């Protein structure tokens, strides 16, 4: 069995976000593996232990994104592949899905592709569904439990309750935190990851041209500052305060 887990490098969640020239800036924030993707790696490793699978960490990003792959390798993934190309600097979710799907097909023989619920930088949560569509595979989302018997059976978790769904392999999954707490990279895992050879593919290696962005941010503006006054109502009793408040609400035509 072969499992591909898609990871992304993002700014640290403690980073302070600012606007520069109408675009988001993370400043000099350190870059880390997307926290939700750690749960995806954990899900893949659980199935590796149960079914003697091979886990491949796949990432789109600059050269620095090798660190996100190394984090997955230190946790226990077997191989890492970085898709790096200058033409991908303005990639949107739909374009990322096309690139990931091409890479997954190039890797070949994958039974499962696992994503985290979303990334903390764009937080669209659509890449798993778009990639599954590009591959022509079924998508199982909000997965909190995985069972591989005669295909795949998962437990999906919602605010309203839980749902059990079955499907055929190959399939794409997006997992949530109830899949299990991500394991810490071991000392031996860190040493192995530091020496690991991470393959680097360009768009030419995938036989793709740079995908045109479907969605782009022309400009972002901070919310307007509202000048709101606050008035404290006082009185000798709760009834008197309530009566004054009611009068003011009626006078302001709030009701």
C-alpha cells in the first residue's frame, strides 16, 4: 500500500499579520509545517503501522519548504517530494490541486491521498476536494477514524453527530483533529530526516504549464475604524436603570 500525504509550509500561527501595499505580509515570521497537516501525517502513519504501507510526503513550495517535508519524515514518513518552480509563486487553490494531481499520478500506485482539514494561511479548505476532482477519485472529508477493509470505511465527525461512510480505493481524505494527536518526531527520525534525499520536481517534470489563477486578491484593506461612544446608565434601582435604557432605545429608534 502507498499513501501520499500532502503538506504545506506556512508562517507560524503566532505571527503578526500586517498589510503592505494592499497585500498580506507575515513579516519575518518563522515558517513551519501547517499544523493541520501534522494530523494528516499522523493518519498516514497509523495506516502505515496497520498495513505495512509506504508514506510519501508531497509539498508545493520554495526550497525552504523542504523543512516541512523533513518534519513529516522525522515523524515517520518514508519519502519526500518537493514541487518547486518559480512559475508557481502566484498559485491559487485550484492551480495547486492540478499540480498535486499531476504529481500524484506521476508517483503512481497510490491507494490513499491524505490532507489536513485546511491551511492556516488561506484557510479555504478546498484543496482536498479540488484534488480529488482532478484525479477522478472519491473524497471523504472530516475524517476522524479510518478503517481499511474491503475498500475504506471512515467515521466523519460534525457538530450534529457522526457519520460512517464507505468507499472504494483509491480515495482522497481530509482529516480532523480527532484522528489522533500527532506524534513528536523522534531523535532517530530527526537524524534520518536530516540526511534524507528529497526529490524536487518542476512543472516540466510534471508535463504541466503554470496554471492560471482562478482567484486572486487585487487588494486587501483594513476594516474601517468606527468612532463609537459608550454611555453608562446609572440609577437607584434595577427597575430605574431598565426604564432609562428602554427610553433611550426607543428614542434612538433601535426598536
